[in-house]
C-alpha cells in the first residue's frame, strides 16, 4: 500500500522473531524476506549486513533446511546490492527448483531464472527477476528487450493486484504512454 516505513518496521520485527526462534527454517526465510524489503526501501547497508548473516548461517548448516522461495529473495536482494556470485560461495548442491532459480539469478542468468519461476508458478518472483533482467538489458543498450521484460513484469504484477509495486516501477521506469514520452 505504499506504507514504506511500516514495511521496514515489519521486516525488522520478522528478523528479531526469526533470531529468537533459532530455527533455520524460520530464520533464513525471515532474513531473506527482510533483506529484500530493506534493499528496496533504501536500507542497503542493513540489508547487506543481514545477507552476510544469512550466508554465514547457511555455511554453518548447509543441510539444515531445504532451500525454498526464500533463497530466491536472497538472490534478488544480493543482485540489487551488486553482489552477484555470493550464493555460489555456498557450494549448494543441486536440488529444488527454487535453488536452481536462485543460482540462476546469482549467476546473472535472468531468463533462465524467470522461466523456472514461471514453471514453479510464482509470478511475484518471476516479475522481480524480469525487472532485474530489464535493468541489465537497458544498461547494455537493449531498450526494446528491456521494455519487453518490463511489460511482462507489469502484466504479472497487475494480475496479482500489486499496485504499490507497480507504482515503484512506474517511478523507476515510466511507461511511455503514462509519462507523456514517446
């Protein structure tokens, strides 16, 4: 709903609840989700420290919990911080498709990650990967490719009713018809 400070407070609360629980199944999911929220709301240093703790916990107990959706959130947050390749340092064995998608994000193989997430059926994560891919394509000069990825991401987010996320995208990537541009 665009309530940024409330989202940040909730993310921080989830981290504290996760720490109090001391169960990697809860802690890792809480850390990854909170890091994603924090990096998107301008709290990069806090997100980075949380991801460092996330990675360290995973290194200490690699078989403690099977990677789930939260591994993708960690990969997305790491990518937003410019820390691609950080998950590769965990030497995770192949496993669930969420892990494969996270590893693809970590390696910058966004099209592969988006396809895996589409197959799994998690449109919100697929949309976020498409946004990362669009950023990379635009930086490389492929504006038509970037616009195609953004159009797909927007369609997914519209289908989810993710109006606040759509507003964020509109601020970062104005749609030509909405911005008055060509």
